[in-house]
C-alpha cells in the first residue's frame, strides 16, 4: 500500500502552497506476508520432522487474497514423489486447521531441483552421497572443474570420490558448486565384428 500527502503552508498570511511531498509507506501488507511466511515455515518444519524430511525453503508470493505458497523439501539420499505427496497433504491439512493465510491461496510442495546451486554448509550436508560439480577459483592438479560423489563435509573442506579415489578441497578454493544429475552408464560398443550365429 502506498499513500502520499501534500502538506500546505499554514498560518503564513498567504494562500496555501503545495509543499514537498511527505511519503508514507504502509506496512500492513508486508507484515501479513512476513507473518504468513513464519507460520508456513513452522507448519512445514513440523511436517518435515515427522516425515524424516529436510525443509530447504519456504516462499510466499502474490498479494493478500491470492498468495502462492511454495515449500521446498529434501531428504538424505534423495526425495521421492510419494514423500512429496504425503508432505503436501499434511501441510495442506494443517493450513486448513491453523488458517494463517487470509483468502485464497495455492500450495506447491516440491524438491529443490537436481542442478541447484550449493551455497551453504547445510546445502552440502544435504548433498552428501550425491553427485556434485565444483568450480575452483584456482586449478588443482591442472583442473578447475571437478565432478564426483560428495563423501565428506567439514566446516572448511569438501571431499569428492572420483573413479575410486578421494580428493579434498578447501571451501575457500571453491568458487561455485551445484548438484549434478547422475546419468546411467551406456554399455561400451563391442569391437567384435564377427558374424553371430542365429539360434533356432
């Protein structure tokens, strides 16, 4: 909400004139949004704990009466469609009971995405055991980009497993990190060009 008042000069002995505008920004809508987000975070956190999930983020968009709610959940080792369906049903039921949102709203419960960036220590802990890609500020062993399974996370370093070997990188050396999709390995083509006999 935005309001603007112009204040005329009073008791000046001359006709009132328009002065500099005084601007007042209403905060009611902002307070409603912050309150809604906090309430939804509380509900989503309770459901996540009950279901063994991890609450990644809560987003509240739109205007009062037409809010869009987005809850991002994850799970150690990967979250499945059934996990998301069950969490969505429970969050929706609690929203109906506690009613923190005024008017109409839509609810979306989803996973954060396979190729999302990893920026915090909590992000790396959630990604443990998964395939990730690191972009380094300076090359290590002649390479600036490393892709492997994140096997160890400490407060100041990350360890990747790659082709049966472990490589540790200090966090200050990491410029960017992201999740990667693990693609199934294709069988190697055979070099055997001998004709194969047909079996009856």
